[in-house]
C-alpha cells in the first residue's frame, strides 16, 4: 500500500487558544499533518529550517504589523512555503499589504474548517487564491494601480521597477471601475483566462517590486 504524502503545516499565532483550535480541527484530516506551532517571532525561521512546511497558517492579529513582516521574512527565507494569512478584521488595505508580502491566501477567521482545509490543499498544489481577490475588489485594484504609478515617478525607480504593460494597466483600470472579468473580456475581446493570466503577472510584478524596494530601503 502506498504511503500518503501528507501536507506539512505550521501554525503561527500569538494566541495559544487559536493555535490549539486550528491544530485540533486539522488533526482529523488524513492528508494534513501539523509539523509545528509557534508564536510570531524570528524563531519561526529556525523552525522552518528544521521542519520545512508546505503551508504556513499565519494569524496576523497583532498590535503592530509584526505578522505581515514575518510573512515577508518567511517568503524570503524559504520561497516554496505557501503563506496563508488569517485575520479577524479583513479589509482592502490589509489585503493589499498581504499581497505585497506574497501571501497566497487571505482568510477571515470566520472561515469554516472545510474551507480552511480546501485552501490548504489548493495552496499545497501551487494555487494562489488571493489572486482572485484583485478581480473582485475595485478599491484594491485602485491601490495596486497607485502603487505602480508612485514607483514609476520615483527618480530611482528605473533601477528596480517591474512596470506594467499597457494591457495590464488597462485591465486594472477596468477592475477599479467595478467591471467583472466577463465584462472586461467583452470590452477587450479577450478570454477570461487571459485576464486571469494578466492578473497573475500584475501581482508577480507587485511582489518583485516590493522585494526589491525592501532591499533598497534596508
């Protein structure tokens, strides 16, 4: 009988009760195993060195932005990990920061156990559920547009910016105006899959610029 390759998951939260609750929920799932639990600190990087997980469940409900900072560090330290961010108060501003931190999913804590399990499985297969959020949130698209516009105006920008193509800019502008993928596809005479491909490219560039900017600032 073939041995099942289980999805290795680390749970990171300042709240012991939250860590224990998630661990209990996932302990009954046959194809998922908890490799570690931890508080939000740089010690997490040492833990993932010893036991590299496939997925990190990261609770970002902290007084500061320590959770999102750790998300960035995890991706820089071990890019293959899929970081799933969980929050009590989801909003577009925080979602934008999660995108820049290269999180692959952004969930409210009211998520059901089955939804969380499905997200973990999808992320372990290389899916990026967070990408879908950009196509359904006009305000988020506005923030992404503004980010690229601000970067392009900086004197030092040319040395590190990955600019948007005219088509990518056009698609973002449509999303910011509240158009759905189906409507954008009709307006531009392209397929919805092509739009999704452009969105993936936009977010890849957003991440690349955020990584490079962090190095420049440091």
